[in-house]
């Protein structure tokens, strides 16, 4: 199940549930409740990992500040964390002063 073959998921679940010694049977039956979403998630190259990482950061900050900070401070901390996690990109800006020759 590591090759993004979502169409094989039904067969895998059947094999796992048929194996009485397998400890994955409970997990496999839990997948049946939302099989379409799991199948789609295994078939596409898109990932929600970056979003989940941001949500995890924000929840951790909220837990650490619970009872200690009012909403304005929490907002400021959230924005600082978001800015620190933003990928750095180089931008080309022109910093030439009028009348000063370029080097």
C-alpha cells in the first residue's frame, strides 16, 4: 500500500480482516466507514501535510498560552509563528538612489 494504489484498498482490507492473527483488523474495519475519502487520498499526489503542520503548531501555542494570554497577544503570537514558518524567497528589488551610479 505504498504505491498510491487506492483501487487495491478493498482487497487489502479484505485480506487483513481475513487474517485472524493480524493486529490491523480494527484499523482496516475503521477505514470502511469513509472508504471513498481514503481511496481518494491514496490515489492522488496532493498532500495536506503542510496544512496539518500549521494547525498542529497553532494548537500547541494555544495550549501553552491557555489562561495566560488575552486574544490580542494570542493573535500576535499566531502571526509571528506563521511568519517564521513561511518559506524564504528572494526578491529582486532595485535599491538605487537617483543620481548614484550602479556598481
